[in-house]
C-alpha cells in the first residue's frame, strides 16, 4: 500500500499552446496564468520553450522567442538554469517534449542535456 507521500510524489507541468511565437512571447509577458518554468508550445513553428521574463526556446527554431547563449567553458545546465531562475527539470521537460515531437534541439543545449 502506498503512503500519501508516495501516492502524491509527482511534479505537475503546465503547458501553454500558441499559434505563433509572437503570441507566446506576448502572453508570457501579460497572462498571469503563465508562470516561470511553464512550457510554451508553438507547433506551427516547431518551437518548444520555457516561460520566464524573457521566454527562451530549447529548440533549434526560436521564432520571436529568445535563444540560450552558448555555454561558457565548464558551465552546466544547472548553472544556466539558476541564472535564468528556472530549474534543470524545466529545461529537461521542454527538451524531452521537443524530442518526442521530432523538433531539433538548440545545438547550444544538446551537450548539456541528458541523452
């Protein structure tokens, strides 16, 4: 039998789908239901992104969203996540969704993400 802590041991993820990356950017700035770390999905542009003040794509295509700068020597995914005020799990979830959809990932992130 599961204890309550085992039964409810899961992370929730919020996804927001948009017609364009411009719409996703605008919504992330003014829609209070979109929180930092939420996943933004823009199927027509093949973009998966992470919401924050400056929403950034984890996919090769970014559209009107930001891209992550190339990592500095020795910089880890945890370092980048911390600097952007998101979690490594936010990056990893968005990247896994992009992979499942067949969207190419941002080449700057590929070496930092789990295979």
